[in-house]
């Protein structure tokens, strides 16, 4: 277990990563020890690990083999002894199955902090401190002119949706991974927010369909690395007053911003965040307003 050698898929083993959470450094070594020399090792090309704000660790093993039962039987007591919530995935996320431990991890966002839970297969930023800084930036930037009706596309379990709901009139979250929407609804219920609604559906087409209830004062986008090309076309037609774009790839951000700027939006500011020290990966927050 380690890093890809530059320009290849050859894995260079590592003992410790200085920018990785200590609990994940420890868990990596433990899991590598479980698999070393075992017949399943070559059938596990990927291990996803996460740690939450309560110090809990969860791992998902991506398994290409057919002997799931024997592997589960072997790993369950090891996971229990190490206190690592462990899950197995064979192919799509729908194949996720629990080996041992609880599904939930929790991250704290907003001020005062609220704990948001999410399950295996769901997305959360792994740099917890920088995620909090980004959420605070978004809420602070919009608090001077609080938005009325908000659409949060690619909302996940509500990372930006719920903190925004503290200052917004009404918030609608959209995410195509249905289990993440289940967690988002659960998180909203835990903090007693009733002016939020969530939809499990693709982001493309959502703005057009949901605008039937009234246009949006703000649309927040937090797309994957591929960006949001199709959504941008919709926003140009609907013309919400403000667009806030959370990006994890400068190239697709530039591609998506170009038609917006040519289509009547002014770029007010764009701020980078370094979530992955000593790599080229940059997150950013960009705010645009209709001229």
C-alpha cells in the first residue's frame, strides 16, 4: 500500500505519510498486515479509508474475487479487534456490504458546529479542517446578503446545504447517490431544519425542473472533477441571481466559468484552498453574480 510512481500505476510502498491523519496511518499499516501474504491480496486493488471528527475509522476494501464469505469470515474478528469499521465492495456501490462496525462517520461543520453523518460510498472531504474553512467562507460571504431560495447541486449528505439553511429562506439539495440523500434527510432532521428538501436524482435537469416552484436566488455547485457542463447550460437559461461554484479541478472550473462570464455573469471573487499539501490538487470557491 502506497503511492503511484509518477507517470505509472506502479505502487511504491510507504510506511508513513506525513500529511495523513495519524489514525489513518495506523489503520493503513494494520490493514496491510492483515492482507500480507494472503491469497486475497492481489484481488484487492483499492482500499478507501476515512476518519471522522470523533476519531472513528472506516475502511472499504474493493474486492475483485468470488470468495466473499471466506474473506468476510477472516476479516471480521480482525476488524473488531482493531476497532476499524470494515466494508467490502465488489464493483458498483450497490454491492457494499458490512463486515464489521457501524456505517456512520460524522464531520462537524458550521458555527455553532453541527455533526453531519454519512455512510460508506458517500462523499465527504477528507481534510476536515479545510472543509470547515470552506463552509465558513461560503456562509460568511453570503450572510451580508442572505439568499432566499437556494439550490444545492451535488449536495451529498448536506455539507454545504445545512450550514446555508441557517441563513437562507429555503434550500433544496440534489444528489444522484440515493444513500447520501437518506443521510442528508437524517442530518436535517437531527438539527430540526424543516425548510430544506432533498431529491435523489442527477444534477442535470434538476434546476429546470425545480425552478417551476420559483427561480433561485442562489445556485451552489459542488461537482466532481469532470465539472458541470450540462448544468451550466441550464443556468444560463434560468439566470439565477448568484452562482457559487465549489471546484476540485481548475481546468474544468475555467471551462465552466467561460460561458457564464460571456452569458452575463460577473466573477466577484475566486479563492483557492489547499486540501492536499504538496500535490497539484487545488479546491476553490468562486462567486458569480448576474450583471
